[in-house]
């Protein structure tokens, strides 16, 4: 080997060694950072559980039906070994918490849990406006559940900071139209539950302007046919879930004019056969669910069978006879019944 070749080989070796050291340093740095973060998350999880709350990790949501219902923890052989060796698993991420009062929500800011993706505040009146400031900085938040809490519009003053938010559950809270302007700024919000709130028909104009809204839960005496007409302006709304009051009072014929609506759920014992007649000629609805509609008779299935593009019918919780269901299946052979 010539002197020049040896020199080049040494230069190449030194260069390769430098790259290897740099990459190794970066990997070890990341490992140390994640390990410390995992240790803090473990401490936070212990504190949350001690306060009566619940936690879930990223691997508990794989293949789940809802991000509000995590799967049971998996057996983690490698993760268990890492925990026994280093005191924490750097690959495991704490992404979901379920909390029941303002004091336990304070643990989110105390432990700087900024990577949370799902926050469920399920304490009813024990969750007040004092809870929400502790979530500021949770920039990865995708699901925020506030159902039956005692929050007001003031609590949602900074809701537009959660730019990754996809689901917002406000059922049975005293929020009003005033908060919708900021909610409408959320670019990814696709699921919104405003049943039993103080939001009015005028507020539904703002809902219709939300750029990504796909599923809306609606119920309450404050909503009328005028509000339903306001929703027609939505270019993205594909699914509508109507609670007992709205299922029984709103003019379902208006839904014919919704440009993208292809899924409808009606609920409650106030829904009658006559209510469904307005759906018979609806060409857009492909999925219909009749949930707990105990006053319906077999006549309803004849009406539903007239819907030209119906592909799935959820009727198992309504009191139809086996004969009527079989006749429906014959009339709609391409419709999945469940």
C-alpha cells in the first residue's frame, strides 16, 4: 500500500470515526432526555392515580374505538427490562389523563405534561374555570372532554391555542355562543358536542363556519328549525347526532339540503313513525342509527326502506319485530343491518 493510500485510509477512518461519535452522542443524548422525561411522567402518573385519577399511554390506543376509552395495558417485555434497569421506559409516552377535580388538574402543570393528547375532566361540578389554565402549554392536545363540568365561557378564553385539537366535548356545560368564535379558529376540530349548552340557533352559524367539523352532537330546547337551517352552510359536516329533544322536535326534512351529510343518529323515546317520513326521500344519508327509539313501530322500517342510498341501519336498540326486520333486509339487500 502506498503512502498516499495509507493517508487517505487514515483520513477516511478519522472522518468515519467522527461521524460515529457524533451520531452516538446524539443517540445517547436523546436516550438520556427521554429517560429523564419518562421518570417525570412516572412520578406524575403516581401522583394522578393517588389523587383518584387515571392515566393511559400511547400503546393503549392502538386499534381502539375511541380515544376516550383506552385499551388495557399491554405486556411489555423490553419496556419492563428498561424499567428494571433504568427506572423508566424511555419509549413509553404518557398521553392521556382522566381527572376529577381542579386540584388534580393542577398536576398537569406541576409536572409539565406538555405532550398530553387526551384530557378527560370528568368531575362534574368539581371541575371549574380554575382547571383549564393548567392545560396551557399542552400543545399536542387532540381530545378535550369537559362534559357536565362547571366551566363557563371564561374557561375557554384560550381554547384557540390548542391548534391540534380534534375533539371537544362540552355536553351539559353552561357555555354560550360567545365562546364559539374562538372554537371556530381551531383548524383541525372535527368532533363537537354541544348538547345541553346555552348555545343558540345563531351560534350554529359559527359552527357551520368551522373548517373541519365532521361530527356534531346536538340537543336542547334552545335549538329550532332555524338553527338547523343555519347548519346547511357547513361544507364539511358529514355526521349529525341528535339527542332526544332535537330528534323529536326538529324538521328532519331540512337535512335534505345539507351538502355533505351522510350519517344521522336519532335517539330517545319521543321519536315516532311520523317523524321518519321526512327522511324517506333523502338521497344523501347512507348511515342511519335509531338509538333507543322505543315508540317506533314496524311501520318505521317501511319508511326507512324507501331511503334510496341507505347502506347501514343501526336498529337493534329499537323495538322492531323479527318479521319486519327480515322484510327490511329483503327490500334493502345491500344495506347492512346491525
